[in-house]
C-alpha cells in the first residue's frame, strides 16, 4: 500500500472536497521519553519500534484555506512566506497532495510557539496541526486514531502530537500501518516538569529522516535498538504507574543517549551535538550529584531538554540559567480544532 492508497482507505465515506472556506487546527509539541528511531516502511513512516512521549503546552496553530484563482500553494510560517524550493514547502505540499482535489491550490498559515528545525520536534506539531486543519476544512470528522495515522504520513512523530499527556505510539504489525497509531495513557503526573536549554536554532545539518535511515542502514549497533526499546517502554510505563521519577528520568536519558550512540556509529557518522550540548550534559550530571534530580533528553538537534519535579523547580535556574520552562499538557480540551 502506498501513501495515497492509505489516505483513500482512511477517508472512505468522507467528503473529498473542502466543505468550507477555512479550516483550523492546533497541536502540541511532544518530546519522546523513549525515542522513535528507524522506519520499517519508509513510504508509510512505519516505525521499527513503539515510542513514548509527553505532550507539552506549546502549540502549533494552522489555518488552511482554498485559493480559488491560484495554481500554487502558499505556505506562510510565523508570518514569513516560505519559498517553494525549500524542504519545508515541499513537505507541506507533498502532504496536501495526498488529499488534494484536482487543480486546487491551498494556503497554509502556521504559527509555531517554538522555533522550527531546532530539534524541538516542531514537524510533529506541524503535521498534527495541519492534519486537524484539513479535517476541519473537509469536515471529515475522523477519529483521533485515524488522524494519528494520517499525521504519521507527514512525519512519524506527528502521530503522537494529536494527544495530550503521556502518549504511546504503537508500532503496529500490519503492513498497511492502520494499527500504527498513538493514544494517551490514563496516567498523569502534574508534578513532572520539562525545560529546554536553547543552544542553536539553526536548521539541522541532516534531516531526522535521512539520519535515521543512515543509522538503520549502517550502524553496527542498530540491531540492539529494538531489544533495548522494548525494555525501556516497559520501564517507563512502570515508572509512571509507580510515580518513580528517578526511574523514568534514567530511562529517558538512556533512550536519548542510545539514539545518539547509534548515530555516532553510522557511516558517515552523525553528530548533532555542539560543544554547549556536552557542557549541559556535564552540568546535569554534576547537578544530580549535588541533589538536583534532573535528567536530560535530546532529539535530532543540539538542544537539550530537562526533566525534573516541581518540588525542585527553584534549582533549575541555579544550574541552567538559560533554561526555559515547558509545562506538560495534561488536559484534552485545548487540542480540538
Ligand atoms: O518525526 P520525525 O521523522 O522527524 O522523527 C523524529 C524522531 C525524534 O524526534 C528524533 C525522536 C522522537 O521519537 O521524537
């Protein structure tokens, strides 16, 4: 099954033309605590393993409109028109192509509350918000599971950005990927806080899609990855049920370091870290020795995210003066479009 066939299946019985002039959608950022790294099917963005994230109260807001007298899509990000030669434009256009009625152009206006392309998984919130906006424009009224499937075709981690709280993206076993969808866990943990240390907001040197593929194809360590992730998923969900923060922090940190370890051993090697990334890691390990239970995680970029508990919040700026707080998103209602 290719992407178009998958979309046709998901949209069965739903309108294939926009039902109004404008559709809007909002979606939160998510940070993986147990990472997604590697696809078993590149066409459908089907992952090798399940992954696990926490959604954050920082959103992408997207408006989609039809452009009756135009031939080309217009994409505007944070008030700037995006040139059609850019990867960003082409990814948005490629996603709309999956549902585009013949010869219809669209304008996509997106506002990100966080910087784009800096390892803060903004493509996840971006494709999830675009999926919700299209759902609104076409009046599909698809379930969140179906929207998760659809968003995954834009960016794998977008499957998780449809939901609040702790989110598990099940890898699924079907070849068509219809069971590779995310859902929220019932557990919440309001005392858990997330922060990030901004290190660089420049575009990454290699996309996560390309980095992940090179890792799968060439890293001799990658064969261990699925086995370790399976253990990490169990450890993370059990830590959450038992409210054992150190256990959760250790798993999240280890998942991120393992992911970067597989990249470092790819050919040619991939290293997203900058010298400041390493400094922040050392700072976190030193802070832990001194009693601040803080754990790090990183995605495909140089920025570091920190996990800690509310009761130690006042220590954050003592150890990480540049850190910015990102509260988790626990409630449902902020998400619907
Ligand atoms: O959604 P993608 O294809 O950009 O993958 C991103 C994967 C990581 O952010 C590095 C890890 C994750 O699980 O979010």
